[in-house]
């Protein structure tokens, strides 16, 4: 084509650029329509051979005309020019070419094509894997299509739930009618249309009796929801569909900040009015710019007033293409020949010469258009000078959603097409997808090597033949070996052509040859849209502790703990983390410190059977606790390994408080609910998760008792005791439990009132020379004390005996995990046991391996490393094979990844006050 | 003999229209009996047959495939190959396999495109980094490569990762295994099939096992849709459907079948060099040679045999990946697929004998079967040839669950849906 | 995404639910060790209907048993199993 | 122009979980006597001037307000447990509240599915929330305190989208 392909109307008011050149479009133009109108026929390069490609279709099935649209973080590579509407200032670029679209060096790959047939890469590039990587580097750079953006995406993506009685997909004549009827019957209706205007095939073949816009208004007036630029892309179980809605065109700036919306729709019934896709025709060079689908040509002529060619050959095996010839003639083009593969056809437009038993065999072309079409007519060849060929190889029903829904397909011999059949879901297909026009099978007339089937991936008939020859005969093997149908169009135009060839090779009918399945999505879906709001936070909101604001005032170092953030240390005067943590830990050892322990798992268990439930969940005794007493406890999984630990307190006759680790809190909540509701629904008790209800403040140190005593105006409980109290005017639970190894208390207070309590304790503590301490100091304290931590020593692979907790097991049994614990491997002497390590030289690398000599396979590893808080010297906790019996042994901790090493002596894990004299009464 | 694959032979084909290539494998009729029958023509089954023939000289072998070879999980995964496990039983096993991977293309005379581009686990906080160091140290002490990376070093490999400190999950470092990478999944199945076929193994497609031939406590063959076939030893190798096939022999397994989804985006020019995985988030991404970003996440953690995933599970994995690599936002998800995975009850595979004589089991690969293909085939062939496990698969016995010697890498216990 | 008809809340999206285990793998805390481990470590795992314990975790928090087909995903029955089912 | 849709944090109020594990009929009778209204059925609420009971679970009611009158009605058949410290209440009011709650959600908030007086527990943007429809014009959303700020941001960002 040369020069503009439509007469200027004065409406060409929308400026846009393609490869840096400014053009003008009319409102309603797709990029493809606008490019054709401006005489741009060469739009892209193919994937493998970099062959010149133009616009083949007028819809989402487009395999060739892929461009990059947008700028910066809004850049959308691989956008189909036929599926983006031009907006002012739109920037479009061609891709997969260098240095330019019209002169692409990589097109020399085309010369090597005879050696680069299907699967060639499986047969060469041998040698060590490193050699392959070298070749691969070239292949990778040559492959790919557009470039991904490198800047962050400035836009948001919405995800929204939708519900309806009837979801109609497609707003062609059948879809409009179905939607309107359902709306009139009082149903809740959603009608979705991927185009920007309703009408479907009516936009190409108007019917004066049907007014799409009026019907849409009527549906809306009846309460129906009509979503344009929305594609039903996934059909999932239980009539659940995902719809992708463009709120603005690709690359455009959204006024409300949201580029697209993903609908999660549950539909009572789904009506698929998805229509047909036209089949291309295989012949030599059938991928050249100027080879277009017949209905697409008609669309450009009728809907957009664009004439994609002036001298046109129409090639068909069905009646529909005669309408294209008619439209072309009406628009002033010359139809130089109508090639009908059949023996007869309907009446042709006046002046058009029809050839029967006529099939195109090859074309030659210039950059933006064709020059010549050669056909086999009867037995002989004939050439036509033409700049465009409009082809129709029949029609393929759009049955993707039907198949995604689990539906079956039925073969229609007359149309050589699969038609939607039965479906297990509440779903039906209506309209033209059920009745494609008759179109007989036609043997290709051109050379197989240049007759393309999958245009984007450069798969030709010869590639299909080669795959067959090499034994890749199941349709899945064929597809995978040739990459047929794996391009961004997912084989929408190639599947049936390829299947016909396969059937021909096998000497069977097409349905016998098989069919590949369609899986979501129908058309490609933007990743940011699928991520939704989660693109910013990985779908994981930060969880804020109740005293967040108070801590923030101290500008602590924060530590993530699951989704929580807790103060790790409160550095002052430019302290490092380690310095701050050591100061804080020393303060706790010598004076007192307070710490936020709000994120602990907490459960209030009440009722006459509360103890019975707790003795199932906990592996220690619980029922013997007196009111006002508590104890350390731990929980096992059913397989006998320790899953969590905490404390349990008898608050009142029939009321207990159970605490558990922060990291395991959600898991523990679920587990307790399972035990209570599923295993023992008969128990008379209530379990309430009070993790967030109570904020928790730990107060620890030699002066903790006196500080607290003054604050609550009463004697604090003795070790492992509980008293209710009032602090800063707020009711609190005071629990005497020590994690640090010092005299210590946990004060639990309703979270909404926790600030006053923290402030009072902090003030009193600071007045005594104490200070707040964070998780890092807590870690130093508990390691020195030899307390295990969930996620550290409690690693999910340890038994109570491994951790030195065996003596606390409930002798009566009956707890969850008792059975698992009896298995022989859980009692082997060489299991990993908890030990302490004392360094004989420098710091002990945390996570390092315990070995006896270099080159030996590890016998254990360091779970936590620290230093003696007051005395100095590196210590650690470790899990060591047979460790309980190896105290005194010298070993090496080795960390090759960090180049660190330490000589250590194996000891008891209790480095500090092993008798507990500092807090016992 | 088949025409060997080589660049020269390809060039020769350029002048004859590539007409000289024979079928990659024959399409034989099943014989009445074999020394060994392998149920399942996936990667593991075909590899097992290949090593039986090559290493043990047992060539009277049939691989029975109910559909088309390579159509199970070997054809529906994310092509990752690595041996960076924490527990020694696992890293030793997978490392043995990784060594086989490095020469697999030459061994099979089929380019499986194994590409050791490096696989890194990201760490998002100090706790993660210690766990990664622990894993790396465990590997290094056992002679397996692993290297800790700083954020700066990561930026050189993967500049598009969000390495800012204010990221929701800031990247504090990574543990990379340079010798790990990706391979072309279909080629692995086809390469093993072609090589096994060349050694005389019968690959029988469209042959579904419908029952077992049993004498007392011994399995002596199988009933199939193509008739009864007898065998000295029968090996189940149908990960994903192990529960179903073992059920035909009356075995109940510590396995639940779940769906694992994966996806690929439209192709773009190179943007991801290595394989990126996250310790705290549950996604993994790499870029295929065609330019598509291949990614996966957690399984749909409830039972299913449907090869049909749920969209919200995928969306969550994508959210995690886009958060870490914002440049993925405007790429488009092109294709999705699902595999049915054998979720074993400690997360580790099962390769070995069963309580039934003559019947062997290779199962429970969870979502890690692809990378295991050579090692699994090698050790399973050893087990089928000798009747005893190879030292590498000895820990992966079926009995370990009842004895308690589980190999629990993720340490979450027996419930696969808690993993 | 399934639609699960909660016995208490009616039809709801699967997102609100969590799967726990099959009924054949429930470990009775009173069972002897061998029986308990057999229950824990074997599953029928049929390519057909099975009974599964689910919880409406992010809804009414109640527990239920689904009779669900592993291939078609059709949920044939749902029954409540918590304390409320004893009333 | 209609009133915009608004998101407001309501000051903390006493909240309790009221769980009944035995003799539900007898407890229901005692509770009705004490409160002057019957325990609401699943998915509904009931109130007098001092207390609102909302039923989100088969055996548990969320009690908002002064529960002192309930203490004597339970005996050994049930218990009250405070949970108010862990909940932030948002009132979402105005013409767009139903649409806003579809963002990131999975639950049908249409008037037919969620009329005034109805209650429902569901998930919004990965957070477990409880809804109580005060009137056709407003819904109170009970959000775990730790997630409240994040969800508030999420809703604020989505406000300009209403009607788009």
C-alpha cells in the first residue's frame, strides 16, 4: 500500500507516534486501523526469522502486529495493535528489530531457516553445560519480543468481587439479546465486551434491526452491569470467572490512579456469545504484510473507513468472503480476483471475476504491501498483480471459555470446526460459535516451507511435517516440539490449520488426531493486575503492634517478625545494634528493663472442661495448677515433635490463659480450634484468641519486683504466680515468668489502654536506672539462660527429649503427639540434642556447622550465638548429634559461606544461673 | 542405529529438507513379559529405563504410559534444577543428580538445554540470612557449591529486583548456587526416551495400567488397556497419581495429591538472568530462552487430581513476585498450567521397596521432581536392578514414616497443606 | 475458586475457608500408637469422592466435612461437625 | 452531587465474645429475659439501648456494649471473654459503601445479600473482617487492630475509584 488508505474527513484529531513519527487518528481507531489509514503496512518482525509482518486481523487473535505502547513504568510491550485504541499522545514502538523495523539485521536468520527447522536446538550445541550457556546467550538476546519497563509502575490495579445471576460474554447480536432477555426477566445481569463499543459482528456487518447502543441502555436501565473493554479471561470451578477490565488504554495515564480492574465474578449462569475467529490460509509467504483475514478487511473498510488495499485478491473456501468482496467494491477498491476453493459459490459482486477450484499458492511483496499473488486454478498457475489478499480458510468458534469450564467439543464436518458441546458447569454457548458457516477442507497449494501456520513463532507446514517424521505425533508433542500455539496469540489462528495438517499426516479425521486443551487466560493478562494491591506489599499487610507509636518516639531499630514489626533495640548516642543490645541486656541483668511482648500468642480458655482441653493441646500437665499459678509448657504436633512453647496460667477456677510464640500464634489458633471443635466438640469450654486484645509488657531485672510493687500498690506474685491488679488506673494481669533469667513479670493489659501502662512502667524503670530493651537484648538474655525459642532450637524436627524437656512431659499421656513420640527413630541416641557451646577463641558464627575436623560432614549446627552479657566471651546454643552425652568435647564451628570458624567446647545449654536462684522465691 | 544429533547433521538436512531424521523412538506393541516394567512414561520413568539399560544392562524393559510420554509433571513444571537443600539426605541426593545434569546433553545426545545460570534464595531479614548461611554451610561442608551474596552483588546479577531499604520485604542478601539453573523440560523426557529406545527399551504409549497381577504377596505383572503384561519386577513411577496407582495394589501411601500451578508471561528481551526464589515469600522466577518469565508459587494446598488450579492462589504468587521485581508489572501472563503433585508427609520423596514383593515405588516428589529426574532414575534403576536401595535413596524409604525417620526439610510436620 | 456452602453462612467463596485434612487421617488422641500413626501417615487419596475436613476460618470459624470429588471438584455434601452439630 | 462515601474510625467500645457450649435453649431464654430481646440468629444482629449482639459464629455472639447484665445468665453453660482491645471499628457510610467493600473482597455486599441489620464475616484484601450493616447508608467493619491502619490506607486509595 502506498499513501493514506482513507480519505481525510477532518476527524483525524488524535496525534500519536509510531517509531517516532507522528500520525493522526480518528476517535474510535485502533492503532491498527490508524496505522493502516496512514499507509503503514510493515508493523513488526517475527520471533524467530525476523520476517517482516503487518496487520493480519482486526481483533484479539492478531499474531503479527505486536508493538510496545506507553512510556516509563507504564510501558506495555507486546501490545496487539488491533487491541489498543488510540488516545492523544500515545507512543507506540515496533519491537524485536535492530537497528530499525525496515532494516533488521536479524532477518538473516531467515537465510539459515533450512537448518533451523522445528526442534533444531535439540540436535546441536553439545559439550559441557557452560558451552551451551554461551550459545544460549545469543539465542536469548535474539529471542523475546519487546523490552520490559525498567521503572516501577506508577499505577494501581483494582480487584473487585462481582456477583450476578447471568453473565453474558460478548455483545454481538446473540449476546445482546440474551443479556436483555435476562435483564427483562428480573435477573441480575453482567454483560462483558472486550471491544470499546458494543455490537460485535454488527460493527462489521450492521443490521438495521439491531441497535446495540439502545439495547445496552435498556440493560443498564434494568439494573444490569455492562462492562466494555473487559475480557472474560478465565473460567474456573463453580462458575467463577475472572474478567479483566481496561479502565484506560495501555500506557495511558488513569485519572483515578487505577489502570485496570480484575473482576472476580461468581455467576449463577454463564452465556457465552463469543463468536468466531477466521482461519488463515497456508500458502508460500502467507505471512507478508498485505495478507489479511477477510473479515478483518471488511471491518477496516466498514467500521473504520480504511481501505487496506486498492487492488485486492480475495481467497476463500466459504461464502462469507463474498461479503468482503462486496464491501471492497463498494468502497472503491478493485477486486482483481475472487479465488474460491470450491466448485461453486454464491453470486459475486458485479465486475468481480470468480475463479473456482482456485487456491492461492504464493505471494510476493514489497515492505508495506503485496506486489503479486499466484494461485493454482484448476491445474494451472495464474498470477495477479495485487497489493492485498483477503483470505478466509473458514471459521473457528471461540470455545476457550467453554473448554476452561470443562466443556466438551463436538466436530462439525461441514464447517471443519469444533463446536462447544456439553459442559459440567452452568454455562451455555449461543450465537455464531454454535453454527460456523460451512467451509470445506482445502489442501494447501503452496510450498510447505514458507507456508506459515503459527505466524508469530514462524512455524510452517514443513515444521509440522518434520515433527511428524521424527515421531512427535501426539498433538501435545507436536505443539511442544514445534512451539506451535505457544506464542502470545496462543494459537488462536493456527490451531485448526495445524490440526488439519496433523490429521492429514496421520490419515485420520481431525477429531481423531486430537485437540489441545485451552487453559486460562483467554488473552494475556497484565501481571500488575493479577497482583492487585498486593503489588506493593506482596499481599501481606504490615501488622502494627498496639504501642507502635510509643516505640516510634524512641526511634528504635525495627525487626520484622512474621508480618509484625517489633523494636529490636533502642540505640542511644549513635550506638550500633550490637552495642545497644548489649547495653540493654546488661541493664536487665543489673537493674531492670521493659520490653514489648504484645505479639505473643494468647488464648483465654474457660469452662468446666478448659483443663481437659489444655491437657490435650499441651504436653505438660495443666490440671494440677492452683488458681493464681502458672507453668512453662510446650505443645507437640501429632508426629511427636515440638511445635511451640509458652506458659499456661490458671486465672480463675474455670479460666486459663495460654501463651505461645509470636511466629506460631496463627498456627496455634488454628490447631486449638481443630482440637476443640473437630476432635472434641463435646468439651464444655470456650477458647478465645486474645492475642490482639492484650498488649503485653515484660519487666525484668533485679529491681523489677520493687518497681512493679510500687506501681500496682501491692506485692507482685512470686515466681510463676498470677495476680490481677490495677496499674496507672488500668486493670492488668500480672504474671511472674522469667524468660531473661532474671526476676521478671509480664503485664497484660487491654491493648487500647496499654499506652498509659507502658508509660508508667517506663518512667518508673528509668527512674531506677533501667531502660526499654528490644528483641536483640532479649535474644542475648535467653541464650545465656539457655531457653529455647520457636524457630530456633524448636526447629520442628526436635523431640522434647532432644531439647531437654523430656522430664516435663505429662506422665499420664493423652496429649496430642504422645503416639508419635513412641516411634523408634524419635528415641535414637544419635539424634540432634540441645547443647551449649563455649568458644575457645573468637565469636561463634550463627548457623555454622559443627564438625570435629575439616572435611567432615556436619554433626550439628549452631542455632543461636551470643556472648556472656556481663563477663564477655562467645557462647552459643546448638543442636548436636548425641549432644546430651558429649558435654566437654571440643569441636569446630565452621561457616564456609562466611569464611568464619571457631573452636568450641560443648557444654550444658544453661550458662547463667542454672539453678534459677535469681527469680525463685 | 539412529542418526546422531550434531550440527553437521543439521547442516546436511538443510540441503535435503531434513528428510534424514528417523523417529526419536519406536512405537512398539507390548510384549507378553519383560524383566522390568516401569509404570509411567514421565521423566523419572524414562530415566529409570535408560539407566537400567545403560548402567545395569537390563534392556528387556517396558515403560508403560497411559497417555503420551512426558505429559505429566516433567512437561508441566518450572524447569528448575538445583541441589541447595539444608538436610544432608536431600542435598547429597540432589547433588548427585546435579552432576548428572551437567553432562546430560552429551550423555543422551539430545540437547536438554541445561543452563547453569545460578539459583538464588533471597533473604529479607537477618533471620533469613542466618538460615541461608546455615543452609549454605551445610552444603559447603558436604562439598556442594553455595555462596552468600550481598545486595550489591545481587544488583549486578538481577538489577531489576527492588533492592531499596523501604521495600515491603527488603532484600538483605541471597544464597546462590551457581551450578544450579534451568533446563528444557520436554527435552529431558524426549532425550531419555530416545536414548532408552536406542538401547532396546520399549516405550509403550496409550497403555494405561488398570490393575496388578498378583500371586500371594507378589506382584508379577500388570493389567493394562492393551492387555496383561508380566514382569519380574514392577516399578510405579507416576508421581501425582501415586495414590491412585498404588491403590490398585491395595497400598495406601503417606501422600496427598495437590495441584501446583505455574505460569509464563509473554516473551521479552532478557531481564532475569538467574533463578530467583524467596525464603519468606513463596515464589520463584526465571526467564526462558524464548523470553517468557516463568514463575510459580505455593501449591493449591488441598487435594485434587484435576490439573486445574485456582486463580487467587496464582494471583498471590504474582503479587509476591511483582513486589520483589516491580518491572514485572506490565508484562502479561500468557499461559498457565498445573501439575498434580504427590505431596508426601515430610516433603521428601519415596524411592524404594514396598511391603509387596516385586513391587517398587518412586513417588512423593512434592514440587521438586523435575530437578531430581537423573538422580531419581539412577537410584530407582539401581533399586529395581538389585532389589535394594542405592545408598543415596536408602533414607527415602516408605517405612520411615512409621519409624519416625522422616526427612522434614521445611520442618512443618506431616500435614502437606501446612507446608 | 470453589463456592462452599457453609452450613451456617450459606454459599461463600473458598478464600474464606481452609482445608485441614481428610476424615480418614483424623488421629484419635485416645488411639494406640500404631493405629494413630497409621491414621496420620496413610490416605486413601482417591481419584474420586473423599471426605475432607474444612474450616470457615475467615467466616464463621466453624468446622465442617465436605464430600468433594477430586477430579470434578463437585462438592456433593457439607455437614457441620463442631459443638453446634451435637446440639 | 451525592454525599461522598466516608471512612471513619469509631472510638473503642467494650466488645466481648459470648460463647455458649451447653444448654443453648435454656441460656437463650435466660438471656432474652435479661436483655429483652432474643439472641439473634446467624447473620443477624439485635440490640437494646445498652448492648448489641451480633452473631458471626454458630456458638459465639459478639457483644458490643455493657455486658454486666449477661454475667449471671451463663452459669456453667457459657462464658464471656473480652476482645475489644484487639478490634478497630470503622464506619463506612455514604452511597458507595457497598461498592467499596467489594474492592479486594469476596463477599456479595448487595442489599439483597446484606440488608440492614445483617452481619457477615469475610476477607477484604487478605484481612479477616466482620461486617455489621447499621442501615442502608452505613456499615460498621470490625478489623483486627494490627491490620487497621493498612486496611484504612487500602480503602482510602480505592475511594476515587467508586463509580469508575
